[in-house]
């Protein structure tokens, strides 16, 4: 499979590069700073430098791909990340650009690395409104809600993959649970996943589509 991976140098992007490569897929890894890609680059990775600022340019890059994966997120190193929704709203603006580009290029599918805030924590209560979501991450959660809405309103074939409340580097176990719109928690009430297992599930979805034009989530 030919996969175009947008914003490939963050934690999610880098982990996806390794998972896609180990399964033999061809990857176009798009990034503003190519020096931040894994070194050495795994087999099957073609790096492309771009700032993702133009839908037309993105369409040129992704044309011919079997699927596009967006791992884009505003930089967490900017102090506005935890205080300014205007800053984190780069995310829905970028997702709208990716939707436009996918339509122009005729790519069969767009999969977006999503957020947990819009998942149901309890009946009628989202994670964002549950009282358990960290205040510092409210801006990015609200921006993810807008990105999800943009996908739902689009005419392309999209998938939005929400992580649980905690995602961090860890082990690739291949043992996890999938769900739809409700937060997944373990017997102790924890909601978590490793980036490695998140990548396993996302590539599984690319290989065996089960959540087209819908959101799904993951957890242990």
C-alpha cells in the first residue's frame, strides 16, 4: 500500500513510520524539517519537505496514494499550546486543508490522528466536560472537536482515530480494545495506550477498513 503520512516527525508520525515500514508499505513522509525524521530512515520511506501550507501542493504530493494519514498537531513547545485556542485552531484549519487536498487528488481515504476530548466519558458527558480533563489541554481538545466536525461535514472518505486520555511511548503489545464514541477504560479506571499499539491499530485499519466515515478509539 502507498501511504502519504503528513506531519511525519512528531511522536505519532515517527511511530507510524516504523509500523508501516515493518509491514512493507511504501511511505511518503511529509515534514517541514526532514532532519527530524528517524535516522536511518526505514525501508520504503520517501521523504518530502513541505510546510503543508497549500492544498494544491499537498494534492500534488499525495496524488496516487492509497491513503493519507494526518499526524498533524500544533507544536507543544509553543507556550500558547496550553492557553490559546486561537493557536491550537491551526489544527482544524489544517484538517480542512487536508480534506480539500484529498478531494483534489482523488485519494480514496483520509485517516486523522484525533483527540480524546469529544469521546463520551459517561452518558451525556464528554471527556472534555467530565472534570477529569487537564485544564492545560482544553485548547487543543476544543480544536480537535472542530477538526472532527470538519471531517463529518465533508464528502470524502474519512476516519478519525481518537486515542484514550493518556497516550505515551511504551511497548508494542498488539493487545488492546477498540471502540466507537465511548472512552475505553481498564478495570482500574485508567484510560491509556502506548503510541506503539496506537500505530498498530491505525495500520490495521488501513489494511482492513472497518471504520470508514466514522470515528473509533482504543484502550487497554
